[in-house]
C-alpha cells in the first residue's frame, strides 16, 4: 500500500513539473521553426532571397524566384554544424560541444521558354529537398536548486516518516535527435520579363526522439541519503503538408520587390510514444546503494494532429547589374495561432497557453553579394524574436541572431560555394522553477555546394 501511495505521489508531482522533458507548447515551437538552410550562396546571404530568386533555395521563401533563372540548374549541399552550449544552473556553469554533418539540400530548376507570340516569356518547374530543422543536440549540467521534488521514502516504516527535503545536488542530461525535412514541388512563370509569379506544394517529414534524465540527491536532517533517478523517452514521427504562393516585380533594372505567403503546415497523422522509468535508491551505503523502488510507464502510441502558424514575407532587392546585389527580407509569424486539433482537454489547455504565453515574431534577413570576375564575396545578418513569453521571453538575449559570410567561384556551367554562419541565442528550460536552466547557445554552420547549369 505504501508503494502505491509513493507512486501516486511521484506521478502527481511529475505531471505538474516540466522535469526538463519538452512540453507540448515547446514541441509546437520546435516543429514550427525553420533554420533557413539551403545552398551555400543562400546561406552566405542569410537567406535573404525573397526578391532575388534564381537560386534553387530561394524557392523555399518565394516560389516565384525559380523562373528568374534563365537556365536549368541542379544543386546539392552538405553542411556541418557545431554547437557550443554554456549551461548555467543556479550559479553552476558547464560547457558541452556537439557536432554533426548531413546532406542539407538537393534540388533542381528546369526552365522552359514561352511561345514567341506570348507575353509569358519563361516557365519553370522546381524540385527541392532541404533540412528545415536539425534536432541533433546534447547537453548536461548539474547544481543545487535547494529544492526537492521527491522528498519521501514510503518504503521506510518509522512513524512519522522521514522527510528528505534537504537537497544536495541535481544532475540532468538531455539528448535530442532527428530532422524536420521538406520536399518542395513548384511552378513559376514570368510575364513581360517584369512580373514573376509562382506557387508550390510542400511535403514535410518529421522525425524526433528525446531522452531527458534527471537525478536528485537528497537527505533528511539526520544525514540519511535518498537518490531518485528519472528517465523520460519520447518518439515522434509523422508527415505534413503546406503550400506557398508569391510574386516578384521588377520596378526597374535596379529595384525588385517581392511578397510571399506560406500557409500553415497541417500535420494530420503524427505518432507519439513515450516511456518513463523511475527508480529510487537508499544511499546509506554509497558504495552499494540499495534499490528500493522502480517503475516503468509506457504511453502511446498516440496520434497527434496540429497546425503550425502561417508565414508572410515581404522583400526588396537592389541590383547593380552583374556587379552585385543587396537584398532584405522581412517575415511575420504569429505563434499564438499554433493549434493542436484534438478534443483532448489537456491539449486544449496547451492551445490556451499558446494564445496567452506566445506572440507574433518579426524576422529580418539582410544579404549582399559582390562579384570580382569569377569570384563572388557574400555576407549577411539575420534576427528573429523569440515567440516564448513564458521562459526567457522578452530578455532580448533569447532572440535568434547572427551573421553569415561566404564566397563562390564560377567555372561557367559549374559553380561552387562555401558559407559560414554563426548564430547566438539563450535557451531556457524548466526543472524546478520556470526557466531555471539557462543555456547560452552558440552555433556555427559551414556548408559547401556545387551547382551545375544545364
């Protein structure tokens, strides 16, 4: 009976704490974000291609950009990512480095000339795969909040029962893996060599796994120690769909403007499973601690249906002939519009949190390129507000920002490119108090592309 009471107490407490395991609000944001990966040229100019076009990755922002290209082309990109985490937990700081390499983009634009007697000069069909978000990350930390989640050993028989509320240390680790990828199928056309219009269908694929481990070391005032281990695993897999429409207009030979709308992404069949393992140890003999309780809870698979927020992008570009370009994109997204389409009262509560604790975001992407014969030098800057007002929101340090640089070389029908990106932001996770895990996140991405003109 005491073991049953203990388990009820444990699961009641874990259900009311985040315990570092990603909650459904944070999952919604995670599955909505777009890291704007693409070709090396696209990356080196901070993804500011909404009014430029021509590059294969530009079609992910504005599908009208494909037909800006006058020749068919194929491109492939590999990207290496390194992340440096500085984890601060109640004054204790630790550092973790994480690295990975993947195929981040592969696609093609096929251009067709229009009829001689038509004002529709060219048409283009686009196929492009890209990694929208890479979830591979690992961090760990330790410290002492002075608080205890698990402060009773119901396996002991003394009356009254000891309360283990003096916290010695908490340790935590979190590892996530997977990708959110998207395949883009688009069509575009140009009228009178001035108005470029396009539309695309996007097919999203989502794979995500997560393991969060928490260890709590407590004792009573008599020095009797008790250790609690908690391991949470989550597995998510599913597909989604969205569409994108846009235009680019040449005001004159120097100035282009553009606008694009991307619909919400509808995920209608996302399967989620989770497993929680819990163990408690009497650590009186620290060399040989005795297991006094363990339990395993498996949940799912459950079918999730949700809708990410739509996106609106306005763009402008200055064209200096064949010498260079400067481009600016502004993107608006309202994350309070994220919705789980499920009658489950718990998920409806999550939707209320989105309406209350999350906000619209504004993002700026600025890019430039200058050409010296066959060599191109590129650079850019990007900035995006954090949508989360609950954990760290409004501190400005949690906004996503950084700079880009790169170069390219044109061999004629073959172009190669390299890009470098460095981003900064603070991340906040909750263990005992809201946002008590603060992670200073510095990410670098190096990409290499090769493009063939057909």
